[in-house]
C-alpha cells in the first residue's frame, strides 16, 4: 500500500497542493486527473519537496530509487542518440535489449534523442521507463502525443503491468483512455482530492472535463 499523506506544496504564497491524501493498493493501476495532477506525480517522485506531508509504502518512506518516472514531455541530454539512451538504461539496470518495445513504439535509434519530434520523444521515454525493473511506475500523461494505434498498445501494456506485480500511478487530462485500464481514478481540483471513482464508474462519470489545466510546476 502506497500512502500519500496530507501533501502540501507551496509556491511563494500560493498553495498548489493542499492536504492531498490517497491510499493506493499495490499491484494496481491508479489514474489521476484534474488540476495539479503532474505536480502531484513529481512530488511523489521526489522532484518537488512538499511543505508538509509524506509518501510511504507499508509505513516506510518511499525513495526515488524505488520508482521509474516518465515525464509528460521527455527531455534528453545533448549529443545522445536514442540508441545511446537505451544503452545507458541497459548498463545501469542490467536489462535485456528492448526489441519488443521498439517494435511497439518505433523510434529512429541513431537520431539525436533531444531533437526528435514530440511523438518520437514520447516513444523513447516510454521505452526507457518500461525497461527499468521498478515495482512502482509514475507515468505523467503516457497517452499524450500517441496516435490511436499506439494508444491502444499503451493501454494493453498498462493492463499487463497491473497484473505482474507492479504499481502504476498515471495522469491523464482525458478520461476515455483510462476506461478498462485503471483500477480507480482520483479527481483533483483546487489543490485537493475532489472525488475518487472505482473502475466500473469511469464509463459513466459525469462532470469531469475532457482536459484539465495544470497548476504551474515547481
């Protein structure tokens, strides 16, 4: 069980997250939508330091090394090709070469990663994140930039991840891609959790916007 306990994030005088609390069972896919979703994921990952609150698993503080994080808009070091990036992850995580992932999310391996178009940068970010042998995956807008065929592939991968012992937290500005994928969905607004929905409610949830503006990130 991952517990997000009364997280508060402040930027100057603005309170961006105000007492956000979630109880997230393991081996499941948890969706987060609404204002502040990306900021929350970055805080869980440890990229943003909260003013108060904590993130723990079974009573122990959750460490960044225990998670893999996919940025909404992946960025890469200058001069590294896509092949270089894959090689670095293989070296550090002792993983196999990801032929299957590259077939599903094509990317020109010898192109400089930083200069790839947004869609191919997202493909590479997905490949690198899913290569890592982490129990907890934080996926910020994994469906953004994906064409319909790749979006379906991503949905199938998420279903598989949720059944192989991993815990996934993902954000999305749209509800439709989450149907049939997430075990539950949290709606944020005004810095707080406004509602939580079970998986069987997603198809008929009313009043959730198709896209939510994000609170400025720290």
